C-alpha cells in the first residue's frame, strides 16, 4: 500500500480531486478564531491573491453590504514539483451563489471536460479558441479559468477559492483523519471501504473515497454524494476540540495549499451576514452529451442548457436575466444547428490539446 501511495505522486497520474468548499475554508478560520486570532489572520494574508478578471456586473457588490455573491471553487491537480511551478488543471470546478436574503446557497458542478471558450487564449489563426474547460487553468492560471467559467455560464464570479490535491490530503491528516460511513463496498488506489461500515479515514483514504466513480452504480451522482460526505466530515472535525489543539498543523496545510481573493475582513463579514444561507444548500447539475473531435472526448453543453443555468444563477444573484442572443456560440454549437462557427478548427485545437497527453482521454477517475 505504501508503494502504491508513493507512486501516486511520482507518476503524476491525472487524478480527480475533491475541492474543499468555501464553507469548509471559512470554518478552517472560524472554528479556531477566538483562541488563535493572530495566527489565523496571518495565514489568510499569506493565501490571499487578488486576480484581475473581466467585470460581468453592472453594480459593485461587497460582503459587508450582504449582497448576493458568487464563488468559483477550483480543485487543481497540482502536486509534487507542480506546486512550486504553479502548473496544473482545474479538474474540479464548482460555482456557488449565496443569497443572504433568501438564505439559500446554490451550487453547480461544471464538468471538467465541458467544451468551452478559453477566454484570453489566442492561436495564430483564430482570435477565439475552444477546449476542455479544465485546460483554461493550464493555459492562463486562475485568471483564465475564472474568465472562461464566467463566459461558459454567463454569470459573474465575485470570489474564488482554489485548493490543490495535496491540500485535501494535508488537511485531513492535520485534523487526525475523518470518520466516513461508506454507502457501498469498493477498493480504490490502495484504500478499501465496506458498505455501512464506519472507518477512520486518513488523507489518502479521503481522496480515494471522494474520487472513485467507475465502481459506483450511480456514477457521477454517487461520487458527488461521497464528496459531500467528505466535506461534511471535515467540517465536523474542524469544529471539534481536537481540531483546536492541532490548529497550527491545520493552518500550515491551508497556507501552502489554498489560494483565494477573500480577505480576513471578508470572512468576518461572511460569518456575520451569510451563515444562514451557507447552511441551506441546493445542488444543480448541467445536462450535456458526449462530443468527439478527432477522437478526443469533450462534454458538450448546448446553448439552451447554458442559458437555463445562467438565468437560474443570475436569479439567485438578483441580476437581470440574459437572452439566447447573449450566448457566445462555438463551432460545436454550429454542428448541432446553433448559429455559426466562431472558434478554432479542430485541427488547431488538437495541436494545442496534444500538450496535455492523458487528459484528453476519458479517464473519469
């Protein structure tokens, strides 16, 4: 088992990760707040990184005024040497809207293989380029990832939190493991689980529990449920007494594995003004279908589905709805009977995508 786990980083497999949610990130700070104020504030200053992105709002919002706000939660497949180099892909993408008036948080997971415009990336032949949305982070880091998500869903992203694969492992290790009761029996990456049995999971177990898909009869839905179980288990442990005694390890894990444009003051305002909304979650899913260009798999979401999702989220943000004419159409949309070709030809796309090797295969685990 140890060999399997050490090979995990050395071979740099293109694995999926579970992102620590915004709520979990906030509780990393607030569960310890009153006793370790200075250390928490120092850590949050370290992980703060502002990013200039395209402004999709007509009016400025702020958490201290308790406006409805949105977040992009990015799980980056960054580990080993990639952490220092800042390279990786956003293999987990979650968009969340939080409305303190309706006391509701709406979450949508964006499939990593979604065919989308890489906003800000230009080829020699075409000013607009489409690829898997996971590649936006590899092409242009957080800035391009957020801009591409905004364009894909046609909603503004106010804040972001990103965590790399090592981060989930380190946080679970720092809090002394988490208790998980598996809904099914399976083995994955050296970890095993038995249906109905509660297990004290270490960092590796938590990753395996959150990542496995192929053996789950419910597929991605089953994996999403297990991911929520991991997040809840982390939150439960973070607010326990044991977590307070280990707070330096927890903050160290946060410091090297998480990046956000939320300031310490922002988190204070979220704690006071949004806590009820953060307790009430609604999860949405994006419908799509398989798409192949030159034997490369993509997840195609038609503009009508993107429009539906856009206006659902925009309503939660209490901003004006968009129309079909506001949706940016691609060559894939044209092939499905929507509008005209506006993006790079598949030959140009493949020449760039080849740089990502295994990520262009259908490897959902």
